């Protein structure tokens, strides 16, 4: 090997290592703000949610997540969350003075760091905390599923709806899709995310509020009214929302 190349090989390797270290440092720096390390004190299970009483230093809080396995004594990491006050769980027959709803939680801080990286399908609404006048940033991750659903008869697709949302504002529509996410009993509503495989300008997911219960993976047809720029507070804000959705069989 020529002398110059012998010199360049270790130099390039060192440079690549330095770049990786720099990226890792940047990644951890991005997640350090708002990163919580908590110890589980108590676990309450319902059919769809897991409630964790956690301690962070001398402070205790309740967290709520999609159903998971957890035990007292375990350590977890998370960032942010939707703060709910006076939240009542019907299954537990209990009212929580304060509970933070989370999309996910991790046993390692590295996973939280990776989730903190920018994603083109992530919304970052601001939640005002009236008690402390501070702000929490809540991340709702919506992933594009591999879906190909035939439109409902006399219905619209998600792409058509998103492209012509002003046309459909205030109107009742039919739309068919696959359930990609379902959250029950948040602000006394059930929340359904559906996708049909169509997309307009990066928008491929529709959220519906309803009183019905469905399961992730179901192919369903919904009927409801389209509402634009709906803000429920607590970080729940939607450009396009299907309201009071009913299941059409």
C-alpha cells in the first residue's frame, strides 16, 4: 500500500468515529431536555391501559399508557405527555387528580433519544400547564401503514378529503379504512385513527371521535361530520377531524 494511503486509512477511521460520537452526543443532547427517569411504585391494569404510579426524586405522578407489562421496582424513561386533570377511569372506578398520558415508555434512555429525532409524520402540539404556567411538548407519532382499502360506496378517500377539506367542512361523509390506532375514554371520547392507503401532501391518516369501540387492524366504514381546525385543549388539535363517527355495516 502506498505510504499516503497507509496514513489516510487510520485518519479516515478516526474521522468516522468522531462523526459517530458527535451524532450520539447530539442525539442525547436533543433528548436531555424533558427526559424523565422514574421508579415504578404501583401498577394498575385495565383492559386497554396501564396506569403507573412513578417517583422521580421526591415527586410522584400517575402515568397512563397503552396496556403493557410492568412491575413495581422497575425503572423507566420517558419524555413529555398529555396532562389530564380530574381524569376518571370507569374501569378502576377512580378519579385521578392528575395523570399524564404517554404514547410510549422505555427501559433505556437511548430509545427515548431515538424517538426524539425529527420525524416527518410527527406533530408537536404545545400543552399549557395552567398550574405551573410552563409548557410540555407532546409527541404523537403517526406511522404510515401498508394499507390498500377499497373506498366505501358513495364515500371519499383520505386523499380526496385532505385535498378538498374546505369542500367537506361541516358535511357528513362516508369513509372506509383500516384502524391503525385506538384510544378509549380520553376526555370522555374514543379516538380512532384510520388509513386507506391514499395520501395527499403527506397526509394519510384521519382521526375520528366516537362512542364506539373497535380494534386495531379492523377494516371499518365510518359516517360522521368533518370539522376543521378542532382544538380540544390538552394538545389535542386537528386540522381535519371526523366527529361523532358511527360504524356503518
